[in-house]
C-alpha cells in the first residue's frame, strides 16, 4: 500500500452542540488550510474522504447531513469544504473514523497506506482516529494548522502524543506532499 488519502473529519457540522462556542474560533482559523489541502489533493487525484458524525440521525445520508449544515448559522465554515461529486463519504457515530465504519475496507480497496487527517476535534476525533489508523499499520500525517480544537492545551498534547506514540508526521498543511 502506497497511496495517500485525505480524510476530512466532522467538518460538515451545524455547530449546534455544547462545545461549539469554544470550537468555532479554532475551526474558523483552520478552514483555510483545510481548503488549500483539499484543493491540492484533488488537483493530484488524491482521494478525499469525508468521515462525518451523523448527529444521531440514523436515517441520514451525506446529502441530508450537508443540507442541514448548510442551512445552519455557520454555513460559512461548511461551504468552502463542501464535498464534490467525486468525494467519498463515510458516516460515523462515534469518535474514531474507523469504529464500526467501512473506512478500513474502503482504504484497502483504494490501496491507501497513508492518511492525512484534517478536521475536528484535534483532542478527540482526530486523536482517536490517528490511534486507530496507527494500529492498522497506516502512516498518518496531521497538518497541525488544518485541525481545530476545543482546548488548545489538550490539542497540543494530542499532537505531541500522535507524533511520539504513533509516529505521526505533524506538519503544516502547505508542506504536505502527495
């Protein structure tokens, strides 16, 4: 496995949850780096996979999740990251992008050996997803400027843990190579 995929975590979001007020400033800062990363990936035909919470709506599919987020008060954070027709989409219900989702199978079908994780929340879903990728022998890159956090201190600790304990490559989005 040698191919790379960019995985966008939980960015199709209404920001209608208890931690949203603390998350929004970091998300607003991270979105431009995510947009540049995704655009570069698409230009190089690198798969872009959106893995998103279903917000407890078990009948939801990605179109419904996207429409709900775009109708919300923070559509300005969703619109620039809007999936294209060729984007792949996996719905998740828990923190890890792998937990009871078909993502591992999809990555194996795409012959992916390295994932670039961007999105939110650094100290939660990104951290747990990086660990699950590591135990699946996938190489992980985290563009630190393309992940959003609720608590800056925990995000810094999470990035350090991902680098030291999981061998993740922590760098800026513009320096990620495909």
